[in-house]
C-alpha cells in the first residue's frame, strides 16, 4: 500500500535535519495518519 511505500522511502518518517518546518509538519502528519489507519 501507499503508506508502506512512504515508510520505506522516508525511513519510517525520519525527518531530515535540513528541512523547513512545513516539510517536517507534513512528515509528522503522514506518520500520524499512518498510525491511525494501520497501527
């Protein structure tokens, strides 16, 4: 599924150190949605 691919691509939603707050917020939001739907 898409979230499995996102986990693989993002190293389980690990936020890179050199990104803006918006980028980090998107990663966090995706992680929360993934957790809510797939535990």
